[in-house]
C-alpha cells in the first residue's frame, strides 16, 4: 500500500527512535542467563512489601486513588515539604514526560547533556519540542558552562541527570549552584536523581535541598532502582507548586495502580532494610570497579548501580562476548557499554570476558 493511502502520522514520528529497553539474553549451554542491562535491583522484593502487593491485588476490580494521596502524604513527610509540591506518575519516565508536556510545546527547547538518559530526546520529540543536547566533558561529567551558554529564549526545561545514566558520575553542589546563577528564573531545571540512593560522594548535588532553595528547580525520583519496584511503575516529581500541579494534570488518569502505590508506601516504611541492600550494591560496585582496574581498565568512577566501560569501536564485539557467556549488558554502539551491578556470578563472568579488551 502506498503511503498516501494510509492514515497519516505526525511528521515527528518518523524521526522518533524506539526506546531500547535493556535486552535479555538466552541461556548458553550450561550457563544460567543474567540481565545486567537495565539497572534493575537484582534483589527480590522484601517479604513485607510482597505481602502488601498480594493484599492490594485483591482490590484490582476498583480504580486506584487518582491522587495517590497516601504516597504523596508519605513523601511530603519524608522530605518535609507540602504535599502540593509533589506529583506522581508511572515511573519517573512517566513523570518526565508529564513535566515536558506541561512546560514545552512546538518550537520550544528541552536541554540535557549527551550522552545521558535515552528517554529525554524521545519525550522532547513527542511533545513537539526540540532536543538541545550538550556534549558531556571528556571526563564524562556535565558541561554546565556549555549548557548555560546554550540557553535561548525558547529553552523551557533543562534536565541534569546525576548520577548520570549511562556514565555514572555525579554533578557537584557547587557546579549546580554556579549554574543556577546563570539560568533565568522562568526556565525549569529538573535534577533527575534516579540513582541518588547509590551515591556516596559528599560533594554531589543534593536535589531536594537545592529545590527548596530555588523557585525554578525540581527533582525527579523513582522507586524503580534502589527500592526495587521497576515492574510496578511509580516515580515522582517534587518542585514548585504550580509546576507540580501542572504535572498532575498531564498524567495519564489512574496511571499509578493501587498495587504500585501501596508497595511504594510500604517501601518507604521499610527503607532501612532496603538501604542495607543498597549498601551491599555500593560494595559490589567498588569490588567490580577494583577488578576492572586490576585488569587494566580506566573506568570513570560510578556513583550509581552500574559501571560505564568506554570501549569505543570494540563495543559491539564486547557485547557479543557477553552474549556468549549469557550475560546481557547495555551497549551504545561505538561508545561503550553500561553494566549494571547485579549477581556476583554474572559480574565475575563479565570480568573474565573483559580481560582481552583491556588496554
Ligand atoms: C531508570 C531511570 C529513570 C526512571 O525509570 P522509571 O522506571 O520510569 O522510574 C529515570 N531517569 C533515569 C536517568 C533513569 O536511568
């Protein structure tokens, strides 16, 4: 059928890449398959959280609370901010989309560092807005001076991803403080802290504190990574009241299920237990980085639950090698691979596979 005879799409759709979710690999003879490609938490949910999930499952004939009141109340208490400043959504990707829909339209600009979170350009395009991608510095950090210089009168929102996905480094408080002096007050700056619970660098920007001190700063957080609820899709925004209100308006109605809300609230109640697991992931990350250094890799220090290996032209070759040992990792062809901190056995295998790739 010729194109003229088909229902028409918006022209933006042609250019829209499909979101590449982390792949699974097939088991290889005698080897259990592992997935280190999506930065998931390899731990099963806490038994106490599972119990809440089972209980909430008995009520799925009812619509959930469209205002996620319980969760917003719990978050307001945790961060000591008014509930009006919080909005939830279906994962922080969902919330990110709600933010862009709320602040940017045709011809507006959405700025972020590159390489960074792959959802940003997709979300900008869906809104009809233009992505302004500012290259990372050579050390993998955000080039906030260049980002400030790239601001125009069409800039509506700037995302700062810290720790950055996929390179793992943080942006410091002083870098952000300086940056904010250069950003006009009518531009929203969103600090995406999807991995903040894994950070152990005291110089890293504190999103909530920064948000409280500025009228144009918001924070994006998720229950998918440290809290281990990726499959339930729940995340949130905290920021200026009128932005939070707009972000609630652009949400898919009833998007956050009751199961997701109850599990998130239970996870906040059991945070100490969950954060013990996060501590172990940080130790595993240190071990993994040390092992990689021992075989000759110079990886940028990570403050997230993954490590970036800048393999350049050998990226695809390495990804193939990992498939051969039944471990899925996340390749960025021509640039490098992102390897999530997960099962020890999988990481051991990756280290063995990495030896011939070390410089
Ligand atoms: C994983 C991730 C998110 C959130 O994912 P959700 O599962 O949608 O909450 C947000 N930002 C970054 C940078 C991420 O890597």
